[in-house]
């Protein structure tokens, strides 16, 4: 069921691939009163009158004090592009600590619905640091008690261009061939095009819901097909 009232959104991470796609989808809708973008650098080519950009220090919440207030929805796609290329400490600082600081500011500022880009397979008991830290973050977000908490858990994110070298080139070439073989409970491991994932994160804000929801591949497809720009 779709929402017909105007919404206000604050975003962290819109300069990334998924966040950028989510933003481009949001810009197509007419019933968004305000979009505030927080980031370490501006998003190029944005001239929409309802968009305001704020350059902030993501590690210092005082630099965006007040800038998250009075928004109904928050979308966070902040994260390290290649976790294997940074230290564990740097990964935790960005993917957990900075996100949690942002979420706390959002809760204090009145955000009702918080959306997070996470990962499939997260578990607080995982032996993999990446999956364990992301699971720990989700547990801390649950404790903040947002009216609605949407955790997007993609497997491979398929981008139109290779940004990270040979390993990503291999994934981009082979994962579309693997997708049809992942059936039943394995569907959640299907690769998703970055455009579809970003669109799903954007469109989900217009679907009514409460409480905690963990969303995987089948949900991305459902949400993307459920709402079009003409619906709002």
C-alpha cells in the first residue's frame, strides 16, 4: 500500500553507486518536499530545487548537527567500496561507527523510517569480520527503536562498469550466468543491478510498513515493479 503524503528525506552516501541510483530515482517523484544530502563531497549535476547539499565530516556528528532534523525518512548507503583494501579499524570506523552516529542523530531529529544498505548473510556469530560488524550495526539500529527500520541485504551488486579491477570484472562477467541457477532459498544470493537496488531503496519509502524488515533479492524486484513514477 502506497503513501500519498509528501515526504522529506535525508541521505548519507549519495555519492556512492547505490546511493546515487537511489537519489536519481527519488528525483523522479513529485511528492518529495525536501531531500537533504550529507557527504564528504557534493553530488555533481544536482540542480533540483528540493535538494540541499551539506558537506560534513562523517566522523564528527557535530558537523551535521541540526541538518538531519525534521526529516521523516533517512537513507544510508555509506560504506567502504573495497573492504579488503582498508584496515579492519578503518572499515569499522566507516561502516559501523559513522553510520551509527548518523542514525542516532536521525532518531534524535525525529526520523521515523531509517533505511540501510547492508549485506546478505550478516550474522553476529559470523567468523567473517565484514558480516559480523554489519550484523552488530543492525542490532544497534534496532535498539534505537525507529518506527520502521528497513535493512537492504544484497548479494553481489552488479554495476555497469568495472570500478575495482580484475576481481570485479570476473564477478560482472559470471554472476548474471549464475543467477538463474540460484533457486528457492538461494534466490537471496542472486546478483542485483545497482540501478534496481537503488530504485528499490528509493521506492520502498512510499510503501507503508512498520517495525523491522530485512529485504533481499526477491524484495528488490517486487518493490521496483510495485511502484512507478506515475503512481505518485
